[in-house]
C-alpha cells in the first residue's frame, strides 16, 4: 500500500489558509 501522508488539524488549517 502506498504511504499516504496524514494531515493533522494544524497542517489542514495551514493548507486551507494558504489556498484562501
């Protein structure tokens, strides 16, 4: 199975803030 990086809540928030 390929390793899928799991985004933590902080990482998700950082990514969302970067997109918006």
